[in-house]
C-alpha cells in the first residue's frame, strides 16, 4: 500500500522532556529515524507544563544545530484545563513554531462500575465545552486527537456514534472560524477509526474546509510515523495534499 506523501510528515512527536515518553526519544534519534524513513518534516510537540516549558524552549538551540535535510519544527502540546485556560501562558507558547491544543486531556476516566448514563452525558458536555474553549486562544494552531478519551477508558464507540450531528456541526463551525486545524491520528486507544462517529466528525470537518494535521503522538521510536488509521481516514475522506496543515502555513478563513 502506498503511503500518501502527506504522511511523510509528523507534527506530533514527544521527546523525553515529556514525562510519559521513553528515554530513547532524544532529538538526535528521532531525526535519525525520520531520515531513515524518508520523511520530509518533523514537529516536536512535548507536553507544555510549567515544569517542562523551559526545557522545550531550550530545544530551539538543539534544533538549530541539527545537520539534516529534514524540516524540523519546534512546537508543543498544551492542555486545555477545566476552566478553559491553557496549562502554560500564551506568551511562552508564542515563541514556538506551532501549538497543538489537547482539550481531551481534561476528560475524566470512568469508574467501570459507576459509568452510568449521567456520567456519560456529563462527559459529552465536557468534551463540547473543552473543545469550544480552543477558540478563545489565538496562539493555538491545531487540535490534537480531537476525539480521544471520550470513552474515559471504557468503550468509546457508542459515545462517538451518539454525538448529536447538529451540535457537532455548530462546534466545527466555531473551530473553523477560529482558524484551527484538526489532527489526523492513530492515537485513538480503544476504538477503530472506521467507527461511524469518527467518520461523521471528520466528514463534517472536511465539508467545512478544515485543514488536517498528520500526527502520530509518538512517545517511543517504534511509534514514529505510526499513522495507519490516519491514512485510512485520509483516503476515506478523499483528502489530498493541499488539505494538510503545516506549521507557518496560512490559516484558512
Ligand atoms: Zn495528547
Ligand atoms: Zn501527545
């Protein structure tokens, strides 16, 4: 199966600065692996917390010192917190090449025994609210794994399939008006990208003219470029290269 050229880029890669990434994720080894795979561009996107921010910004010198034909961008993945604020101030984020927003990090994990209808409804409400908050921060470029974590560790497919279409449409209209891109990713845990709810969400985004951002969310070298579901979705949506987001590119209006 031939991989579309758009997937020789990966804008969601964690180095060992992220507490959840493996030690092997040094900038040098990431670049070496990406070069060997014939990549064109890589974006480093560590979790931006107050305690990691300085090290992320410190990567700039390392990136500039690299001897590579790859385009290398320095970005980050910032949490959207419960109150809608970001885990790091916009002034620091503005120093990076791009910023991925992660509203779904603040979704709750379900207690398998207590995940009743009310808890699920609440989760959906939270997802809508957190996603919408991304519009309030002009420093954000794209939403990382927009549908991840809805299941709170349990089966997510019924929740995804049950998302109300009109409401999703209104949310997408706002995100689109704010110039945000959406990540196409394999970081989807316990559900298949073929699930109806995911296809509907991305299909509605495609019709609204969104740009899509390829990202593997690699926390280990073996996950770099792991984008099989994303490639599947890309084909399913009939996308082409011009619909793919890149750092520093023009925002669609
Ligand atoms: Zn994430
Ligand atoms: Zn990530």
